[in-house]
């Protein structure tokens, strides 16, 4: 059974079909990329999985459970974490504090225990901080751990957002354009991290990305979308050579 499976999902906004009868499956332990022109419906697929949108028809299952029965705030508890195209961090908090937000789903203590800082609260706090420090070390964020997000370069903020997602301890990591706005060197670092996230942490990765160099270097399989519908699916080389994909990107004359 696939870790994530979408079957015949359709999403409409009035008369606009954003996702059109889409089916895909992501196997545990792989890096699966979704590519396509702007407006193809890539991020909309992420928003369906995150439960921000309810599909008009179709089904979505994760780890054998029906995702459509879950509210958006319950998705992280299942083991799904994501990043966003537009960085969503707390600007006036430190890097360490932003990463600790990712540990919220693991809290088991009650409000009363929190108020009196009971022994179980102290034990949990130590465990959460240890987990976050592992992420800091993994992503080389030591120089920034106590700095405010508002004063950090864009590339570092992208890494912090990745770190917050990792701090949740996910089974499935959704990366929405992780290389967007990064320099060549930062994109290379992102490539290494995605590879290590899969190999060292055992986390399955579903990625939306425009940088085909990054997609080709880290992805096991690629799905090409256009107008919300599947154009092609296969290895990075197979998808890039597909005539329908070339036409969608470059026009009829390029085929």
C-alpha cells in the first residue's frame, strides 16, 4: 500500500477546474516531484493534502487513513509536514523558538501541569529541545539559533522553515518550491539536505519545484501537470522527454 494515494481528485473554483481527475501515489521512502507551468495546479494539490481545500470528488488516503475525514489542524498529527512558497515564520521570534513550534504536536501535558511546570513538563521540554537541536545541527543553523527571523537573509529563512517542518517528526514532508529564490550554492545545499532527509531520516518527500536540475538530481519519480491534469509520470528523464510536457512548457512548435 502506498504511503500517500490520491484517486480521481477534482477541485473546482466556480467554473475553473484547478485539479482535474488527478490520481497519484507516493511510495514510502521515495522523493516524488510535481512539476508544471505556473497555474498548473501544483500547490493546489498540496493544499488538498493539507486539507485547506475539500475536493469536489475523489479520495485521498495517507498511511491507510482517509485524509478527507480530518480537519486541517489534525494533519500534522498524522505525520505530514509542509513548507510554503511564501515563507511562513514568526518574524519576531528566534530561530530556536520557531523550530520549537514544530514540536507542538508532540506535547502530552495538561494545562494545569504547564501552569505549575510539573516534572513531566520539564522532561518534555528537555526532549523537545534535544529534538530541535538535532535539526539545528543537521541544517547547520548553529550560527543563527538565537537570532530573530526578521534579521536573517532569505536563504536562511528558507532553511529555518524546512527545519520547523522537520522538527514535527514527519513521515511525509511536503516541500513547496524549496529552491525558489535561492542562489546556486544554496540550491546545491538544498539538494544535499533533501537527499539526506530521505536517506538518513527515512522521511518520504513530495516536492513541487520549477528547478529541473534539482528535480532531476533528487527525485525518484516525477509527475507533470498542466491545467490541473496529469500530462506524464515517470523518471525525471522520461518526463522531460515527453512530447506533451515539452508542448506544455514551450508550445506546439517545440515538439
